[in-house]
C-alpha cells in the first residue's frame, strides 16, 4: 500500500494553499533543491565536460525513460526523455507516417490539446497538399478509423474534461485497419494506470511537469513499441540519436532502438529535478494512486454539486471513464477561478467556460478536497466572484 | 575596457584544472547555484503555476534572446531561446525553405557540425525525392551558390579547426542569387563579434552551453531577421508560438514576429541558469573578448609549435580567419588528450586526429595558457601519452 502521508511529506506545499492544479504544474518535491545544488556545484562545477560520462548525464534520457516507463506499462528500454511535448508529438507523428507511406490522413479529435493539432498540421502542410489532418468529435473517432487513415493521433485523457478514450479498443480497431497509433499521455502519466505494452500501442508521448512533478519546462518523453523501434527512421534525426554520435560522421545512421529518438543535447538541470521528482514515484503504486484519485474526485463532485448552484459537471460522471481531474462549466468561470485563487485554492480555467481541478493523491488528501469545496461554495453562493478585479483576463505571454 | 580579472572571479574553477574546453561546455558561473535555489524554492515552490506570470517565466525566452542578441548584432526582439540547437536548425531550414518554394536544394559544407547535416537531411527526406542536401568542401561554398540553391546552411566557425566563413560576403552572394541563409553560431556566440544585422543575415541559430556558459543542456536560440519574421510560417508550429496560446483555438495562427518561433513549454530551470550566466556577459565587451582571445590563441600556437614536435596546426594561421579555438593534428591525439586531461589540462579530441583547445577570456588568462602549453610539451616530448590506459576510447553514450 502506498503511504500517501509519506509522499505528501516529500513535497514543499506553501502554507495556506490548496493546490488543485498539479495537472498543469506539479509542486516542488523537497529533494529537488539539493539535487540541483549537487548537479550544479559537484557535477557541472567540478567535473565540467567530463560530467557527461562521470556523472552519467548522457544516460539520463534513457534512465529517466525507464523510470517513467514503469508508470505507463512500457517495456524496459522503450522510453526516452527529451525535448518538449510538442516536439515529441511532431517526431512521433512524422515517424509513424513513414511506417505507413501509402496513406496520407492523420486522424485526431477536437478534444485533443491544440498544440498537438498545430504540430501535426504544420508537419502535414510541409509534406504536401495530398496530406490531411482530419479532426472529428471525440465520440466519432471510432467510426472514422478506416483504411484511409495513416496515423491515429489522440490524447488519452481530455485536457479540459478528463474524458478518457479507450486506448485498448481504439488501438485494436486502428491495427485492424492498418493504422499506426500515437497516444499523448500528458494527462495520463502519473494520473491513471496506463498499459502501453498491454494495449499494443505503437507510439506514445507525454510531459513530465504535470502529474510527474518534474518542474516548469521539464522535458517530455516518447515511447516506441520495441517491435517498431528498429524499423523507425526517426524524424528529427539529431546527433544524439546517431549510432555513433562522437564519430562525427557526415551521414546519419540511426542508433539502436529507442536511442534513435534522441535529438540534441539533453537538459541536464531539468533532468536532475525530474530525477528527484521520480524518487517520490518510487514510493507509489499506480493502482493505489488511481483508487485514491477516484475517491477524491467523487468526493469533490458530490460536495460541489450539493453546494454550488450553476456549476454543471463537464467531466464524465463515470469515474472509470475519467482521468484524475474534475471540470465544471460555469459562465463566470474565469472570474470565479480568480476569486478562488485569491482565497488560496488553485485550480485553473480553460476557455470558454471550464473551471478545472486536478486531484493528485501524492500530495492532496480528503481534508484538502473538503476545504476547497467549502471555499468554492462560499464564492458561488455569495457571488464573491462578481468583482471587477477578478474579471480582467491577464495576458499570460 | 572589460575587467577580465573580475569576470574570471565570477566562475567556479576547480583547483588544479586548466580548462580549455569552454567551447564544448562552459564552466559554472558562481551565481548559478543561488539562482537555481531561488527559482526552485521561491518561484516554483511558492508560486506554483502562477510563476508563469508572477516570476516572469513566460518572458524568459525573449528576454534571454535579447541579451544574447546584443552579443551577435541582432536587432531587439529578433532572437528567442528554446529547444536544442538541432531542433532550431531544423526549424530554421524548414522555415527558410518555405520562403523559397520553387527551389529544392540546401547547400552546406562538410565542415558543418554533423547534427546540422543530419537534421537537414531528415527534413529533406521527408519533403520528397526532389529535395537535395548538397554538401561541398568549405572552400567550394562560394562557387556553388547559384540560382538553383534555396537555402545556404553554414556554421560560421568550424567546430574542429576554428576556420571562419565570411558571413557578410557569403550572405551578400547568397542574396544576389536569391538564396536564403541559415547561420549556425554555435562556435561564434560569445567567441567572436557577430553582426547579424550588419551582414543582412536571414536566419541564425546557436547554442548557449559553450561560450555563453549556460550549463549542460542549456537551450538553443534562433534569430529571424525582422524583415522576414512576420512573413515566416514557422515549421514546428507549437502552441507557445501561437498568437493566443491560452485561447486554445483548434487552428494555428502564428504569433507576432519572433514569438512565432517558440514551440513548447520553455525549460525554466535551464533558463534560470542561463540568466545567471548572462550576467557575466553584462560585464564584457565583445571587442575586448575578441582582442584577448587572439592574444591567447597566438600565444598558445607559438608555444606549442616551439615545443611540441609532431603537432601540426589544424587551425587557420591568420587569427582574423579563426574563431576562439586552436586545433592541432596529431596521430596519437586521442591518447595525448587523455594524458593531458590526467594532468589537469582539459581540451577535447575530435575524430580522426584533432586535439582541440578553446580559449575563453572571461576565465582563461595568459598564465593558464602558458602552463597548459608547458604540460602539453612535457607529454609530447617525453611520449607520456604512450600508455595503454590513455588509448582506450571510452564510449560516451
């Protein structure tokens, strides 16, 4: 059994804050500060260039990949960390297309995270007018999986509502139609049990700054099924994916297996932070996290529905079909979220009217959920959101 | 006048080490440790998701871009930091090709860094068989700039020998032939004065972990000439390059100017370290750095040629045509470099036979250069490299 009191104690959680936004940016694991200090002063500072070997920096992308792999049902040696999620989406879709050279359509849905659609769109535009990004409603995905489709690109858990696609069933349907699959696990990794190997997935990508708590701008990861990885000619063929990077050959020869999905020099400081964050995950079992997450989300839904008139559940009601977040439609959701944040309850807002709350058992408990629901009820029932300062939308860039 | 004693004091330099490899990985600026501590504990730890606004994380890529821009003659607002250099090469070449849609050839040279060639090759393969990466010898570049060429992709300073291309002349010749230019400044930024605006350059890219001292895996940068940036449809069209990332539109609309070259979530911890490293550059004038660099490289060449029989200068002899490094051919260069490193002089080896030494006036002085040359002379004249342990090539991956 996972000891959630112990895992909670491993995070730095500011006084007076109820943090329900770990699905956007996880909080600081306490061990990160010392790990960064060590990496900067003992490794970079003392070892200088020799840190690539002596401190094992060069092995961080695959070492961290395996630690993440354990949480998503990936085979040993099938995950590598690097770049951003947008880049990894591009790399996965481009590489998947090469495995299906006679087809020209990438199928996705309008619940996908926009950057995935932007990256695929940019890729397909560059490949030529015969390529098409076909975007359908989430519930229409299955019926659109045909022998015309080259690649199915889906985010398993909807970033706004938490609605889950059935990875196993859709992958099976895709394979029956000769379609290669790319799964985005941004809201899955560390949120719900994922079984890539059991689902026979082809490619998967995800980020590490949400449920995995790797820190702002933590690198992404990519999974390639071992049965495919030696057949893939990677798009974004960078030198660290080369068979012999330090031979400095003029011609590219892909490295072995997942190594070939590496591109450039890995961000060692971010990886040091991620490594400390993964130490917390060593104390957790994904099945326990999922069970606790369902308890917390069910509790929050029940409380909010009982006390917050006007908030309409946007998430799937069946917890088995829902990720580790709960969202509500509320016309004044932007202002209500600002009012909540002013009271120390941090969730986030997603246009046009979604109030979104993430539930992360590693550091959020029942008591937090009850308190957050009470503050939300106060704000809603007393119209406390109805103040000018809460309605001014801040430019984030 | 730049006070190089003062800049040297801003670095953590291990006792007993003479570091002539800052062209591979710059050493640790002393301020980095505290900056990382602050970013982790005060920003990420206390502000959590609100750090994107409150701590200014979202503005780091362009803020750092401008600070680097000052060193490379870029206009304000024309440089943005992010991703790795390999990714930025891909983005620049792909975007440049779109500006020249009727031409299919990318011209480069065999002195370019291999990853640039790999990335361009991967891009062109994906675009179709009519595209070609044409790689000629460095001295044949000019005669190969014709109206057939779409994009000229060159690294200004050769990573092995330090030989410099004439950016101004080649850019002029390129433009006279309707060719778009992409300059890789990996061994230029912080090494030699660069005048992108004055050279009328189109695209440029570079890394920040060499002469800029941003740390292992520090992010790359990309420059787009202001006259082009609003015309470029960026390849790698990620959400943070969108006009309104947080509107979560399904369709991509490029952001204004250089903002559109952003892709995914920026690596905040790496950028915090880079920011501390750029504080050192605030104390330096590029012209002083260049003058001192020439003194140091001339001194080293003179000493080595006088005392190290068998070492043949691989770098250009004319300092005006040479970056901030000096390389020698030596058949037993690998073993000799290992022997040097064992004696505390850190340079590096580049296949097949190049011993490479970087000279970085911010923290390397005449005394260091003289000591390093004496140790090298001892190793060469007494055949101290001729020991089995120096000849075993370590696998770096």
